[in-house]
C-alpha cells in the first residue's frame, strides 16, 4: 500500500473527514476503473493524507498482518459514526514503493501501546473507547463495493463509507 504524497490535512471530527470523501457511487464507477491488482496505483481522489483525533472502538489482526482499527467519534456525539483505519504489515526494508520508516513507527507505537494484549483474528472491543490521533493516506477499498461492508457486525450499520485511512503513518493512543 503506497503512501499519498500531499501534506496532511487535519480534521477536528471524523464526521468532517467522512463528509470530505468522494461518494462511493463515484468511486465504484471511477475512470480508470479501480482494481485490486498489486500494480494499480492511487487514483486522484486517494492522493490525500489526513489526520484526525477520534476514538478506537475495536481492532483485529488480519491474515495479511495488517491491524484493522474501527475508529469512531466521541460516544457522546450524534450521529454515531465509524471508519476503518489500518496499521499496515511491514514491507521489506528495500521496498522503494513504501515508506518503511513511517509504517514501522506507526506499527511500533500500536504494538507498544497494547504490549502482550495485541488484538488477534477476531475483533477486540474497547469500552471505554481509547482516544487516538492518526495520520495516514486515504484508500477506497473496492473489495467492499459488493457484499459485506467492513468491520464487526455490531458496528457495520454505522460505518457509512468503505473508504479507509490506509496506511497509517502516525498513531498516538491513550
């Protein structure tokens, strides 16, 4: 997963970040067509880096070694709203397509915070949710354009987008 190049735009609320995204219908019909091919680069709408302070509600470790984070608004705000963000598995150090340093820093911070209690193959839920500040690149996950939406079943109905922040390049927890 490549990192977008522009400077990071900060958002005060996850709702504002979500409102800034291109509609799913536009992205699904995108020209050029978005594919899952490993050589397919970022489309114009994904060439954005974003930052937001929010809350971590759930996390899991996926088969590809990414940690999927379900990040949402403060539980006292309405509407309730969540979005997927990913701490990437690390590429080989010599992979020039990714910034190993940023990805490693984000992954190390995540692993340090959780220590031996890293999430596993099913979602761990956090109650109360954990304050989190993230930065990373936007990614439209076309694999969720048909079938099931991302995230744990209990939160899917409040995940209004299949957009993700992936990869995360900075993360602060707690």
